[in-house]
């Protein structure tokens, strides 16, 4: 009788590990992390700050935030270390190096 050869691996992997490996293989892991970071701005900073944010982008692992309120910009610059810490705790140290409030 013919025995079917099974070349599949018998180890099971978590879906998050498979997705992370796929992102690494296609060299889009950093872009994916930046997109997640931008999408979480309102959740992490709150609706009042998010509603006063006119532009948000990441370049060279630096988050640029354009705010419509000068007093808020001043306040955010004073608390820059806290904001950076919030994002580093959420996404890890390698995703974000600095934040620039404009």
C-alpha cells in the first residue's frame, strides 16, 4: 500500500509569530509598526489631544505631530518624555526614537 509522505512540520506556531515572520520576510515590519503607532494616537493620547492634531507622521523612527493649539504644543513639549515613554511601553524601544511637536 502506498504511504503518503507528510512534509509538514509537527510544531505549532502562534499566529502572531507567523505574522511577524512574514512581515520580516517582506521587509515591511518597520512600516507595519509605524502604521500601528499612528493608528493608536487617539487611544493613547485621548480624544482632546487627538482632535487638536492636524498631521501625524513617522520619519526615521521619529514621530512628528502637528498640533493646532499653541498652548497644547507647549504642554506636550514639557511632557515629551512622558509621551515618549507611553509609546515605548506600548510598541517597544526600537519603534520610536523621538517625538517632535510642531
